C-alpha cells in the first residue's frame, strides 16, 4: 500500500497498485480535494492540487482517448 498525505487537510489515504508506477488523478477521501498524482517505483514523486473543473475536463479527455483507442472515434 502506498500512503498519500493530502496537502490541504493532512489526511492520509492509501492506494494499492499492481504496477509500481502511476500517473493520474487522486481525490482526498476526507476533504475531497483533487490532485495530479505521480508515483514511480512505488514512491510518491509529486502531488499537485487542481480544481474540480480541471478534474472533469481531464476525465472527458481520458474518455475521448479511450473511445478512439477502441476505434469508435473515426468516421
């Protein structure tokens, strides 16, 4: 388990990963703050706060990428 400390409220969250590397969103379980999380070799490298609007935009971008990977985005 990888421990992640929220920089806003100091709550400690945890994450279990199959791969020792991860880059993506993270949401604090306590204060609901959004972050960009980067984990390399099972160690937190960066935790950058961002807004809920930025999070929604990122989710939309990822959904579009997934759609095109599946071949559903072409005409």
